[in-house]
C-alpha cells in the first residue's frame, strides 16, 4: 500500500538553496524513493513571482512522488500541518562578512516563524535551520516555539561534516565513504572544530584504522585541515560570489535522511562517551564561548 504523503516545508524556497533543494526533496533524496511528498514553499512578497516560477518548474518536472505544492508568502499557511520544516529563508552573508553579521536581519525572522510553526505544524514536526547564523537562529526558534520538543529542533552543520570528509578523501586519495566518525563541534562558523580523533578510514583492501595513523601528519590535521573546513564557506563565496547552494541543499537532505532513517526509533538522539584531549578541549571551549556571545547579541537584536 502507498505511504501517506509527508508535508515538507522549505522557507526561502525562491532563493538559491531553495532552488537546489526542492527538486532533491521531490525526487526522494531526503525521504526515500517510496515516500510521497507534499511540498510547502514559503518566501516573502517581493519574491512572489520567482516562487511561482519554481512551482511551475516543479509541475513541469512531473516528479512521481510529488503529490501537491503549496507556494505562499503567508507563514501561517506555509506551516500548516508540516511534518518537516527546512528553514532556509533569510539573508546570506557576502564576501568579507562573518556569518554573525547577518544576525540582526535573520534572528527576527526566526522569532516570527517560530510562532507560525508552533501554531500550525504537526505535533512531532522536525525542524532543520539552515539560514545563518544557523545555531543561533535554531536557538531563537526553540525559545519562541516552546511546544515543539527541543530534540526536534536542529541546525545544519552536516555541510561542515561533509566538507571534512571531502578534505580527508582528497588528501588520502580515497572515497568519502571510506571515512567515518568525523565530528564537528560547536558553531557553524569559523570557530567550529572539525575533530578527527575518533575518526577512522578503511583503506582499499585493508582493515579500519584511525585517521591520524593513516594521514600520519598531525601538523596538517591540527592546522591546515581545520582551517580549510572552517573557512570553506568563505572560499565558496569568494569563488562563486554567492554562498554555497548545491552542497548546502545536499547536506540538508543528508541531515534529515540520517536523522529519520539511520538513527533508530524515529530520530531519538543518543549519547556516546568520548575521551577529549586538551587540544580538543581548547577548541571546543572557544566555539562554545562564541555561541554564548552570539546568544547575547541575538537577544540584543530582538529587543
Ligand atoms: P538567497 O538569498 O538566495 O535565498 C534566501 C531566500 O530567503 C530568498 O528567496 C529570500 O526572499 C527569502 N527570505 C528572506 N526573508 C524571508 C522570510 N522572512 N521568510 C521566508 N523567506 C525569506 O540565500 P541562500 O543562498 O539560499 O541562503 C539562505 C541562507 O542559508 C543564508 O542565511 C545562508 O547564509 C545560509 N546557508 C547556510 C548554510 C549552512 O551550512 N548552515 C549553508 C549555505 C547557506
Ligand atoms: C556555508 O558554510 O557555505 C554557508 O554557511 C554560507 C556562508 O556564509 O559561509
């Protein structure tokens, strides 16, 4: 028997990530090739025509899984009954800016949209915040949508995780699928800490080994590798004159897919115990400090 459709909201759907993301969702990349979708797309009034253009293209693409499309500039309509909300709407940073420089514009959007989600979304709605500053926007959304379970509100750092896999795969000349257990700690910003201390690689025709032993260059892992991942978003902006879009959309699909389908029991999170060395502790403390500062700044923008 065919599955019931899942309602997926994408805010900022007329923007560049939205344009890359909605076809991925409609093709089943996020929720699987047997999961019918009803797509809800939200954008703001000035983007109405562009949003309708995206809707026209979705119709023209004749996606077998796409049951219906709601395209609107009304957040209350967009959030009605949604099971998954991918919050992309907001303003991207430009060359030379830090992600927190878009704070004042974006946190007030997340406060307003928290209320719409709180009132209209399905009770177990799972939320992924993509728009920057992603962690702090997610925090604001959590605070202003208190009835959504805290464990259901997340932000996108999967892109950083995928970037770390990409760097290791290029360095070791192996496929990304051969690397596992890389961790990104902290803020989706230039203080984030990509941690390889628990990561392993499985070289072709060999058994699984710690990344540090296979790379055999702690200096590279502790310096250039970390800064490359931290600065990758800025490098993409410099090259494209636009922030990342296809990799961000793909990471959003990875995030939701793994959350719902790989983690057991419908997305219940679980704890693991890890040994943290002094080097990692220092990096984790630095990014935690930045998150606390961002929180204070966010509240000052809302007041
Ligand atoms: P974009 O400017 O191309 O698109 C943003 C869209 O949001 C636009 O269509 C705009 O009209 C819309 N929008 C603005 N205010 C809105 C509101 N109140 N409600 C609904 N829609 C609204 O930007 P983009 O390149 O698609 O990036 C979107 C966001 O994602 C930015 O904040 C960017 O920094 C962030 N981003 C995050 C990651 C990550 O890994 N977390 C990666 C890439 C980009
Ligand atoms: C990214 O990491 O590519 C995004 O957060 C966009 C940005 O501003 O860096």
